[in-house]
């Protein structure tokens, strides 16, 4: 069966699932049959898209922060805010196959698996990138060089290089296999620290390679106005991978004031990204990569991850939904009425919606 023609200007929400707590990470499985997600309820949730059945795994003792599928096997790797990583056979068992107790001293913020499936790579608040044997969780090596927490990881399409992005806007390239540093790319525009700030704001929140490996996109925000609620200007920096030079800076037309938490390259030189926002709605944004302004965007709640289906025609977003009670002290003042914030997992189909059959 042939795929429908890509047309993001006709994108529509083809499937969605409501969840009663916030989910921070969500990904399609490599075969496209499953969705895995995790967040505030400490559980790992897996939906089978063939029958809409969900199973939930319970082993984490704090919020789930990141996850990644094995590229060819039936394993799912999930990480949390205590630095713990679990490996699951997500379609067979209800308990972890193995566990890494200290993948990070604090929060693991990003996990990736090498294309050959041999290595699991984690990074987070302690600034150290750690490499593990994916079959048993045993440590392989550690990569040092970042000076602040690492938010994002990505692997080049040819499987030769790892890139990592941190709070200061430093993007580092590492050679896979011999695990040596190669170079640094300058994304400092995505970091803000003013004289009246008590903390650094921003960082490289997302990384994505183009399918042909010629471009690297780094997402975040620039020009943060404060370090309280941290509003700023959502921004994506696009680098020429061969030279490391900045090729373009991408912005938005909408009202989003938070970072780009997810990026995905599509066909035809199109880049997709999703932001978050302090108030009202965020957006799913699309650019022609050689143009600074987006050619199309869809209004949506804040999105914390972005996953592309193997068919290249569907994007998955864990979307923020207000529980109706928020603000400092809301839970303490009226605990019986307080409702936690929620999530709507949305799949956006990137083509014209098929017309419903009509009967005469």
C-alpha cells in the first residue's frame, strides 16, 4: 500500500489518548506498532496501536524522564529523576530485565541507543555521558567534557557520531566505538544568564539530524526574560554538519515563549518542531529548512517530546492539558479540590484527511 503524499499544511489529529497525569516523554517503536510514554505517575505506559490496548510497568520510584526503544529487539529503556534506568521486554514481561541504579547522580535527561543496538547512552544533570552494554546494563565507558547538565543526545544517520547538547549551549561531537571527542559546535545563543538572574536559563533542549546527515538542528530558546517562569524566544539553530558552521536560525510566528523540546526532519527539506508555553497554547511548527520563518504551524498545548513514525507520515506529541487547578499553594489551600495536570497523547497525520465515505 502506497503512502499518502506528505502535506503538513493539511495535518490533522488522527488519534489521541487522554492520561490523568503529565507525560514528559513519548516515542513510537521502530516497527511502528507501539507507543511508550512516561512521566509524573512513575509508570511506563505502552500502547499497542493495533488494538489500542495499554499495559503499564511499575518499577520507577520517581518521575520518568526519558526513554528509548532498541532499534531491532523488543527492549525498551526508561530513565528517571533519581538516575535509575530500567530495561524492559515491553511486549513480554511486566518487570525489568535489568536495572542501572546510578546512570546519573540526579536526573537522566536523555537516552539513545546506537543503530547497531549494542550500546545504550545516557546523559543528564551530572554532566557526564555514560555508555552501557544494552544487553545487560554493564558500564562500557564515560565521556567527560560538558560543564553543565546535558539535555539532549542524537546519533548521526551513518551511525558514526554522537552529539550532545548542554545548558550552556555547547554541542559536542563524539566518535562512536572509540568514544573520543571530535569537535564542538557553538549553540550559545540558546543560553541566557543576565546579571540579575540567580540561575542559567535555556540550553540545547533537542537535537536532530537530517536524513542525509548533512544538517544538524539544535532546539531551545534565546533571550530569556527572567529565570522565574523563564519566558524567551523559541529558536532552532541549523548547522552544516560537514563544516560545523551555522547555516540558519529558525524562529516562530506564534505566541510560544518556551523552548523547542522536540525536533524531527521530514522529507523535502522540511523540519518539524514543538514548543512549550507558560500560558494558553503552544504550537507544532514546520519550516522549509532554508527559510528562517515557518511556512505552517498548528496550535497545540505545550509539547515535551516529538517522535516520527517509521512511515514518515505521523508525529507523536505528549501534549499538556490543565487539570483545572494550578498556581502556587493551590494544593495546600484546597487539597480535596486540587486536580493534577494531565496529558493528551496526540498523533498528527501529515497528509490530507481522507474523505469519509458517503452513501446515497
